[in-house]
C-alpha cells in the first residue's frame, strides 16, 4: 500500500466522515459521507434501505397493481405540476385495460363511509376555466341529498331536476323523448312517449313507419270519490284570453282548425256540412242554420 493511500486512510476518521475507495485505474479517492448516505450504506435489508430513502408502501408494489394506504387528514394522491403546452397531448390521468368477463365489474369503485359530512361537500368534482374554478361536473352533498351539477346548468338534487344554462327547465333535443313503461325503468319497451313534433307543438307517442298507437290524456283517478276533472284552457293575456282550438291533420302540413272555443265563450265550428248526405249516425251538420244530429 502506497504512502499516499496510507495518508488517505489516516485522514478518513469518523469525525470527518471520510470514505476511501479505489477506482479501476488504480487511483485512490476519498469523499465525505453524509449522515443520510451512511444510513443507506449501513441498512442491512431492502426494507431498511426503503426506510432510509423515505419510500412508502407503493415502492413495494408490482406493476400489475398498486395499493396506497392513506393517512388521516392527508391527501392520498396529489399532483400540481401537470401542464400541456404547444402541440403536446399528454393526459394527466391515462388508464387503459380490457374487459372480458361475465362478472359484474366496477371499473371505478369509490367506497366512502359517510357518518358526518358538511353540506356543500363534494364526492367528485371537476373544475376548469381560466382560473380553474368553474364547475364542469360535481357530485355534491347538499342539505342531506346528493346532486349533480355542471356548468351547463344541470342540477339534480332533492328529487328535483333543473336543466338549462340560460333558462331553468328541462331542455331536450328535437330527436329526444321522455318515456314511461308499465314496469318501471325500461330502456327497451316504454309505452308512453312525450316529445316535440315541431315548433311549439307537443306530441304524444313516437313516430312509426306503419302502425298508429292511439293516445289518451286524462286527469287522475280517485279510489273513493269523484274522479278529477280535466280542464283545457287558452293562456291569459292583458287584452284577452287565448282560444281553445280542436283540429284535424291531413297527410301533411299543419293541423286544420275545426272547433274553436273563443275567450268570450262563442263556439265556432269550421267546415261543418250543410246536409246529411254521406254522414253517419251521430254526425253533426247545419240544416239551414240549425245544428242537427244525424
């Protein structure tokens, strides 16, 4: 051993924290070992080395799955450095997999024990916008009920529905229907449809290529007593009330008004026949100005 090596060994005292090592070129070198480095070198097992490095339980998980044990009053997952610029398209969270099973699978399964939760808390919330504060999707807890809120104005809470960004109400596209079935929720066989036929026209029933299904509007039944009455009325106005008009449809075009009940109470029947020719029993016609039943 050369004098230089002996001198280096002599200088590497516990007080200086020095460490001597040899290189492949034969040169002897020394570096100062910190307390953290010494703890890592002296760790006897892989577990002790992970402890020395400050690694958590996720460092022991295999690539197939990962388990993160969260602590009380602390984030389980937190990231604030995500940024996509220029023409980049990196996802903040990207998950891919394959479903090929006959079992019921929860792809995203969040289970929270809820014994006490302040009103306004969110179970799942997505925000965006220039300042990152505009709600896009929010499953919240409000006054004892869960709700869903989006920036487009959808609010489902306390058994009420409010859809529409500029106006409150339920706004559906032209091709959408509201449907009901006799057996509860059914995606395949509803028997009652409510939809928009054209501008300001409410339609009962779904259009069909060949078969017509007769529709009915009725007031509710009463188990013991008199059934509820049904009133059809025109709207109120500052000049006069609106009329009630019954019409018929042809093969195309708008409906033709046949009977009009005016706001004054006057009833007008348009196109009434003036003779009984070709009419059936029970039909009405004008017999010289006198309303007559065949």
